[in-house]
């Protein structure tokens, strides 16, 4: 059971990091225009590469989790990515988080606890 929990945490971290990298990539992209120079500039946007690596790694790990563990346990544990997303919003993007969202995080973590138990 602990192995599933650790794999789910790693998968959620990879998913969240992919979304963080995607936000950085989109911020670095500038105004979209359909020209060759714009396309080349996006191919050298290293944030897009980091996004791809994170999301592909996340998907491969998710396939492993789904193959090895019961769906009824694995899928709810993927909701931990919401918790990591909230932490990224606070610590990386310096966003304000209202109390109601913290309550949601507590409920998600409680659900993950009961599923893993």
C-alpha cells in the first residue's frame, strides 16, 4: 500500500510540475503569430521541453500504476496533484489562496488518507 502512495505522490508531482512548466512556457512565448520565426522561437523555449518531459514521465508512471494497482485506489490518489498545484500557486506564482481553498485541500488530503488506509 505504501508503494502505491509513494508512486501516486511522484506521479502527482510530475503532473503538477508539467503544468507549472507549461505556465512558464506560455508566459515566455509572447504574442502568438503564425510565422516561421515564431515557430522556431517556440522550439527553443526550454520550458516547453520541460513540460513535455514532465508530462510524458507522468503518463508512463500513471500507466504503470493503473496496470499494477486497483483503479478504485489509484484514481482517487491522483487528486493529490490538486494539493501540489495549490502549493505551487502559493510558493512559485505568489498567489493569494482564500480559506475555502485550504478547506478543500484538507478534505482532499483526508480522502487520500482514507483511501490509502
